[in-house]
C-alpha cells in the first residue's frame, strides 16, 4: 500500500488558489524531493496533508486511511523559522514534544520517553546540548533538534519542510545520512527542497510542483530539463543555470 | 485576620493568579489581548447584573467568562478573514467596552457599580465585604473568589501543561499531533477572563493589565525554563502587591497604583541586573569579549 496518496487536493488563501488539483502517490521506502519555485505551494502541500491548512477540496490518505486516523505514523519537521527560539525551554524538552502524540492526555512524559528523546538527540549528534536553552543553539543545531523531535515521533512517514535551509555543511551531511538511515529502515521521507544542484545526489524520487503537479517519478527519469522548464516557466536566466546543472550531471 | 492582613492576602492572590496567566500571554505574544479582555469584561459584569439583578461574584464570573471568550472569538474571527490582528483587537475591544460603558451609564445609577470603580478598583473596601454563611464570618468575598479562580487556574495548567506548552511554542506541530490548539486557546482566554474579573475589585481594569504582564515579563528575563518562569512570575506578583501596599501606606496614595508602580520598579531592576538577560551582564560580557580580542 502507498504510504502517501494525495487526490485532487486544492488549497486557496483568500480565494487565491495556491494548489490546484494535485494528485499523486509515493512508494514506500524512498527519499522524495518536493521541488519547485518560490510560491509553488511546496510547504502548503505538506501543510494540507497534515491538516495545518484547510483543503478547499480533495483527500489525503496515509497508508490508505485519512491522516486523522494515522497521526502516529507521521513525523513532521516544520521550517525552522516557524517558531520562536527565545521560548523558555531546552533542547531535550523540544525533542520530548515529539512524544506528546504517544503520551496522551493528562500524562507527563515518562522516564522511557526521556530516554528515547535522549537517544534521538544522540542520533543527530546533539546529546551534549540536551540541557542547552534553545536560543543559544546555532541555526544548524536548532535544525538538528527539530530533526531529533521528528525521530522521537517514531513515525513511518516523514514530512520535512526545508531542513537544509540556513544550515552549515556539517549539519547538511548529518541530515542527509540520517535520511538515508531512515530509508534503510523502510521509512518514507518527503522533503521540500530548494537547491537544484543536490537533487540528483540526495533523492530517489522527485515531485515537481508549481501550483499544479508537473511530474513525479524516479529522479533520473523525472528530473529532466523539459520538466524543469515546465516547472520554472519563463525564468530564463535561471533556466540557463539549470541547463548547466542537468548537463553536468 | 487583621484588616491589613486581608488586604495583603487579596493583593497576593491577585499577584499569583495574574502572574501565572500572564506568562502564557507573553509567550503567545498576546499581551494586547489581556488589555482588551480586561476592558471588555466590564460588559460581562454589567450584562450579568442586568440579567441576574444581583452583584454576586458567581454571576460576575460567568458574565466575564462569556464576554471574555466572545472577545477572543471575535478577534480570531476578524483576523481569520484578513484584518490585522492588532487592528482586530482594537476594534473588538473598544466596541464591546463602549457597549459596557453605555449600559453602565443607563442602568448603573441604581447600583454600586461605576466606571471609576471598575477602572481603578478599590482594595480598601474588600475586607468589609464579608462572606457569611449561617451567621459565621468566613472572611472577605473577594478572597474566596480569587482563591477559587487561582485553584481553577492551577488545575487547568497541571492537567493541560504539555498541551499548553506545545501549542504556545509550535502551534503547527501541535495541530499535526492532534492537539486541539483552538480549544487550548479558548481555555486560556477563559482563564484570563476569570482571573481578570476576580482581580477587578482589587486593582481595577487598567491596573490588572500591569499585574498580568509585568510579573511575567520580569520572570522571562530571569529564567530559561517555563515551569520556573511561572513560579517566578507568581513570586514577582506577590512582591509587587505587598510592596505596593506599604508604599501606599507610607505616602498615603492609591494602593492599586502603588502595586503597579512596584511591579514596574521590580521589572526595571531585573532588566538592568538579571544575571543572564540583564543590561549589565550583557554589557560586561561584551566588554570581556572586546578585552580578549584587543
């Protein structure tokens, strides 16, 4: 069964359409890049799947069932800039939030939850920063904390919104090796991604998006100049660079 | 207990309740909503009086809770259809408050309820308004009301601590996890309304905002942990109330005004001297860096 199936999803902000009749499904155990220009609706697509923005129409299924019944199967890494990092809390506490969906009402995180959260911090190389106030972490470290929080969700399908933006090279490497590890465990990871140069290197599959779905499939078949032209439209100077990238690889 | 003791207890209960609730307002960047609700509860109080024909605390609390949540609801509604959130707060708050003022001037003549009292409060009357059951003196009504609201607030925070925390820090993640973020929002607005109206008699609508925001803002400068921030905020609230009372006695001035001034002074001292976030410690840290690089 497909981990993620999106059927005819349309999203509009104040009657201005952001996503139009997007349909696709993805296979299990792949790293899937969601690629498209600014304003193409990449983040909105993830948010529509997770129920963070209302869908004007369409349906979303996680392993054949609506998202609301499958929350525990899904992990989420929001954009780093979407929260206030001056909030009075530390790295471990943020990672523990990933356990909240499993803990249930009126209960506190157990010792096991804390141990699991620590092991997630360790996986992203942040164990020694567990008690550090989150505003005192660098951008890359904050991104790793978010990633550890998603790991703490112990999910099978992951949605990540621009995890590579504003991070240092070491963090980018750490993230990509983590993604590959998740893939090796048979998990499915969908990543909103900006940098066209690394697409071929990082992702098995790509979803090209610009308000509508342009194409989806294995990277070598789908990440072509023709499809990129369709996705990025008339941005000519930009396209020259893309041309070089596609030829180069 | 002595007359003075009751006043200090009342002020301290106001300080604790407002201090705790205020922390969440600051962290959710909704300090202005406190200002709004502290004014619109006037409509709740007048409305409750007109319907129930009594000035009993229970009716006041219900009226204030209803109008407080309505305020939050209207603000949310205007915001969701594209009005800037500060403009939405401004429109809703002045309109509802104005309706309260008009109703008060129409019907308020018959009762002991006037605009000045509602805005400024009068803590000195509180020890005389006694709760009596079967002729037994149980202490001032205001203390009972504030105590009940404080216990209610503490129960809600203990039960929903992690839900309140995540929906304040990362509402998107909270929604994705299935936490009813909107319910938590209205729960907090309900707490805010009850706390405001219970504190109303003692400090009034304008100064309750000082007690809601200043202790939380002070605690924010002193710690990096939410639970500690809540406790420190309550402590600053109590200190402001007690210091305010004695300032008022010494200089023979308004008690509620002195409490707000005391809170402001504590904030100012913290702002300069806080070991982690204070002006002085940051200045020293910069100097040290400059010396090192020089």
